[in-house]
């Protein structure tokens, strides 16, 4: 009996999807340029059913690709050939809210924003806020160690998770808590991209709503002035709750889409959110306004409505770009903050070279770049040009002393780049650690960590790790 | 040829210590109740020599116990029977200071405080500050994931390390950086207690000296009032740079030793340090003084000298207790903050029951307890009574929803307690991860993670992990 038949028999109707029509939406994640049809998609209702899926897959030696909402941007949830997609979207209950200790226990399919909504009545929220927070799930957030506009001040997912429950390939349950002694497995699971096990429950840390929040929107006539403002704010000892930068194309796209009042003539836009107790925010605000005194447009949010409006433009920038082009490719390099202006100039030059439009949206505070390259997959050669363009940006990031990914993970997209970052011994350790959890390599095999022969075929491309960290540091 | 002969031949004079006289200081670490003579102590001058030691040990299948300054409190650096102690104290160079990026690259044997001293001229310091910071090394800090009085605000070692270089048992060098993609090996190495490899270099994150610091010293007539003040400060949204509590015995011991002006009649003392920009500190200080208005003594540091003086008492508390008793046993449980008063009352009752004096020094802000039980190992039965007393405190910690160790590690001391905290599958994963790095289990074998047969012999003692995290959370 085929595995599809075994799965179909094992579960009630509606759990196992097999028809082309039903599995098509699962053929890719947010990195839609890569697509693969799975054997079947299983959408279990509970943990017992997950265990059953694992058992059947293990017996049949069939790979499992675990999926949350499929909003990932590096192909982590893209199906593999002859794999089963294990979708956890139905496990979407908030199980416990512990107000006093500021914790919530949730199922993996709970959407990021649903946590904040569930605890809003207690004056709490869940801090990490990826752009996809309306849709993306907490299980996916843990697997990718997601960031967001507020991670500059409030940390990545790994800093906001108290404990997880997970299943090994054998269906054994592990509980990993940041309170525990023993080896740091909780941090290891964060960002493990579905390679080690299936997350069945997450205990997240909640953050009290700040007593007072102000947002500054500043438009600049020059990209360099805007980038300098970013550096000067951080240098002044201020850690904003969010510090975002957009270039001219992104401003126009966002404003056209959301009509929030961004200055259409600005070459660059800075959004700076300050939160905390009122006196402190007021103090920081005064400092920030001094630093931003050279801006051509300068507005401070007068109301909560206005503040959310300022955010709305930024948060809809990706969707806005989506309406302007059949396809776009979102990059995720990270560079030292002080090279932000240089990088933008270089990207604009590359945009002309490759004759492809690009919108730049940066988590400027932590130097994390999201250039969106606009292309049309139906025009011969555009995808290839886009990929070359992207590779040039990643190389620039590394040359500036940065890294190839800030928060979107490796997935299938950045496997080659991993050969640059790690030496053979390091990659071997990654593989062996995967084996500890997953001996037969059934969880998302081939993703996140490149096979050694792949790196060998790429040639001797391990370029700079042998010298790290000095040259990197010197160059910062 | 014996391994001792091989080592002696391989290195110049002064590197290998073999005589009883020379190896005796290495027979224990800060947990002096456990002692073991090693085969030899090797004190290499450089990384090449470390590689040579690993090679010789591997060929001879001899365990290696890596040691920094030997200030650890759980026996992590205690020699094993027929082992080699690999002491890294001579690798004590600060290799690079990167002021702009606030990083320093140091050898593993650099003392914690030596980092802050080296970077002081740039207005920077290294934030984690274990009580032993004058002596303990950064390599040991990483291995134990050390905390300190400032970790409430500035995080543990894991939060302050940017990258490490390490050697596997085969002498291969791995570079682990928090900027990297791939699995989270850097976090895994933090707190791995010498089980996975030898750290040969650490890149630490530096913190700018705060512009303004104030310290409040408050004496209370009642332990409960003091404990409530701790909770109320945190509830007010203030994260002090340090929030320390001492009981009457500890106050008297510290004052007797350091003469810093602690109120000798107080039942409990609170030290609360606030740092940041001046206006903010002033604001927080006003709030804290309101919260502490019921204190019987209340002093705010008027000068830097006075502030350091207030700290001097706290930081010399352990030494002070050491002068009052031939031996003491330092516990390290962690409990939810709100049970601080209950815990102190119970410890005082237990002190009467066991007829042993106890001094309590708490990192109150994060609920981390350091009861110091005073005993005399030369009085028959005192050590046994001390251990029973300690076990009762650990059980109380767990009953209150806490854990058995806050920052001192497992070592040899808390192996049995690990059987309580983890189930068989979890412990098996720990062992397998050790095998990934160290196939023949030569690095500090038997420490930190108990053998499964040990847990089995203890009986079915895995009491609460199956139910975690709910009952724990509910009980907080």
C-alpha cells in the first residue's frame, strides 16, 4: 500500500489532502520561485495525529516537511520531492495565559498576532512582530527564529520563548525550557528550520504594553543623511522600539497602496518608535528630534491612530510592491549600520545595471536589509537577472563585514552561501546534530545545511571563515 | 610509556605538573568538598600545545578536564580519576579591542575583570560580573554560562558573547558566531561545562559605561518587607542594574569583614543599583525611594566611592562568611521572586533544625538564591547534615516552581537532581550531542549530564517534567 493510501486510511476525512487541486497551495512557501508538489499534505487536528503521521512516514522512509502558515521567505516549508507536508495550522489554540508571570502557552499553529490579541485584555503583548505577523504561526517563528520591526529593542524569537514541547521522529516528547540546566537545546531548536523535530507547543514570554509610545516619521532629501541619522540615534544611547528606513521607491509604493501621508518627494524615510514611561520617552524624543533636525519632513505621532497609520505604510510595503510587479524577490542580508548609505547607493547602481526595479525596506537599527527586486517570471531571463542581482547584493553584504541572512533563514535559498560561511568540520557537526534528533534524516532533509558534496562541487569557496573574526571586525 | 611520561617529554619544563605538591592545588575547584588527584596538570602556553595535549590524551584514551581559574562552585573543574587537567590560565592575552563595534577578542584564560580593565580607557566594560570576577576566567564563564549581580539587566554570559573559537577532540578548530546561520552551536557551547570541546578564544560584547549610576542601600526590620520591595520595584517597570538582598547573618558577616556601613540591626538589606542617562536614573530613583519608604535605613550613594563601598560589602560576603567558619556550602537554587520571604523563613527554620548557621545572599531581582551553609568538615556528621540541609533547600526551590541551579552549573554536585529535571529521552539527546563533538567521551566525562543507569538506580525519580510547564506555571 502506498504511503498516501496508508495516510488516507489512518485519518478521518479532511485531514489528508492528495488531489492536485488541494495540494497546489502547499507547493511553495513565501519564496514562490521554487515549487514542488508533495505526495500529500496532512493537516492533523491534534498531537496524537502528528505522532501517527511521524510513525507512518518513518516506516515508509518518507521525508516530512513541517509547515506553519507557509509565509517563510527562504523555502524552508517548500515540499521536497516525494515528501509529506505536515501542516500545523489547525493546532491553533491558546492553551494558557499566565498573567502574573507574563507567559502564554500556545499550540504551534497559533498566529503571531493572535497571541497579542488573546493577551491584550491583560495589558500584555508578544513582542517579536515579523511583517507577516497576521498570518505567520508561532511554530514557524521558532523554526526560523523570526525577528520583526521591534526586535532591535525586544529581541528575536529565541529571546522571547520560555519553553517548547517537541516530538522526535520516534514520537518521543521532549520539553525544552530556558530555565533548565543541561545543554542549551531550546536555543538549538530556535532557527533549526524543521530539521530536528516537530514543535507541538510553545510557551512564549509576554511583554507589558508600554505606558507611552511616540513615533517619529522623518523624510530626507538625501539617503546619506537618513542613514547618518540612524547611526546617530544609536550612538546617542537610545534604543528605539523600532528604527526603520525606506528608500524612495518603497515610500512611493507604500504610500500609493496605503495612503498614510508619507512624503512622496523624499529620497529616504525614517520611522523611529520610542516606548517606555512617559518622561523617558519625552526625553528620548527631544534627543531624536534634535538628531533629525536636518530632515525635510518631520512629524511626531499625535495620537495612537496616527502612530498606527505610520506603521501601516511600512507594514504594507511588501504587499504594495506586490501590486506593482508580477513577482518580487526579497533579500535578507545584514551589514554594519554605518554602511547603510553605501549599500543603498550600490543597490541603486546595480538596479540600473540589471534593469530591474528595486524597493528597499531596511530594519535600519540592526542593519538588516530587505531589498525587494521586482521582476516578471514570464519574461525570459528576468528571473536569472534577478538571481544574479541578489547574489551581488549578498556578496556586497559579506564584503562589508555582514552576513547573508538576517532573519529569513537559509531554507533552500541560501544553501550555497552556507558553504562560504562554514568549514567542513562545522558543517559535519551540523549534520551530526541533525542525526542525534533524526537518524534517518526524514525531517526537511537537504534544507538549511548544505551537503558536503554540494560545497565541494561549488569549489573551494570557503573564503573567509578561516580568518574570522579579525578581518570582519577590522572592517566593521 | 605512560601518558605522564609522554606529556613530560612533549613539552618544555614548567608545562606539565606531576608531583603531588604541584598538582594538589588542582585537586578541586570552588566546591572543595569533592577532591580528586589527576594524573598530571598541563598548563600550555599556546593553542598548538593544547592541540598536542588533545592528541596525546586521545591516543591514550585519557579523559581531559579543562580548567580556567578553578573558581567554579559545582565541581565542573574537579579532576576525574586518571584524568589530565588542562589548565588554560597562561592563555591570558587580550588580543584585540574593537572600540567602534564594542567587541574584544580575548584568550580563554583572561580573567573576567581583566577585560573590563583593558577596555576601561574607552569607556567600556564587560557586563557579566560573577562574584569571583577578580579570579575567574572568560573561558570558565562561557563553560558555566556565568551570571553575576548585573545579569538582571545585562544578561548572562550567553547574551554577552559574540563568537568563540574552540577545538574538537581531534584538534579541529570550529568558529561559532552569534551572527551565523546554521544551528545555534554558540548557545549550545555556553554552559556546556567542558563536555564538548576546548575554548581557545572568546569574542565578548562590551557595554558602554552608564552615564549616571546611583545605588540605594535599604535596611529593613522585616524580611518580608524587604522581599516585597523587590517585587514592587520590578512591578513598577524598573529593571535595576543590580537588585541584591542579604539576610541579617550575611549583613553582619559582610560588615564585620569590610566595614562599609551596613546597618547591623537590620533583618534584611536591599541593594538597588540604577544606571542609564541622568534624567532617567533620577526618575527611577524617585520611584524606588517611594517604594522603599518603609525601610528603617535608607541611603543613596552620594559619590562613586560610596557606591563602590556599598558593593564592596556584598561582593565580599562570601569571603566574609569564609572567615567565620572552617567550611561553607554555597547553594544556587532559583525561585519565583514572590516566594523570597517564604523561602528565607523556611531556610531559617531549617537552620535551627540542622543546627547549622546559614548566611543568605540573593540575586533577588531574578530569584536566584545563594544560601551559604556554614559547617566544619572536621566535626563528625556536620558535612552530612549540611548536605541534607542543602537537599531540603533544593527541594523547596522545586516545590515553589523554581529550579536547582541558577548560575553555578551542574558539575558533579547536581547530577542526581538532573534525573529529576529530565526524562530518559532528553538525557539521551544530551549524551548523543556530546558524542557529536566527543565520540570517545574524553572531555569531562560523567559531569553535567548523569548517566542513565545512575538515574535508574536513583529510582523512578523523574517527578515533574512530564507535567511541565503547567503545574509549574500555575504555582508561580
